[in-house]
C-alpha cells in the first residue's frame, strides 16, 4: 500500500471513569446515555463536552439497548429524568 493510499484513522473508546471501577460497564453505559441528553437539554447539541457523553455511551452500550431507550424516551416511558 502506498503512502497516498494510507489514511490516518483514530480509534478511541470511552476512557476510565472512577465512578465505575468494576468490569461490568452497564451502569457506566446508562449514566453516559442519561448525561448526554441532560447535557444537550441544558447546553444544546453543539456544545462540545456533550459529545464526550455521546461517544462514551455509543462505545459502551449495545446498539439494541440504545434503540430501545431512544424509543422509550420518544414515547415518554423511559424511567429516567432527562431534564436538568
């Protein structure tokens, strides 16, 4: 592969969070999901720190969970309070 064909790709996952030291990251996944929607409610989708929550929950949570929670949030049946 020539240098022209090579592309620099940066892969990253959620960083360490001292609130969730255990190997089971379910709570970490859920908390980042909730924090993201609270953040965009308070600051808007263009606020850069909100994107960290987005990246974290997308790297930690299974897509099926995210789809389920999104549907619940849209229906108003999600058990969390997404308002600040």
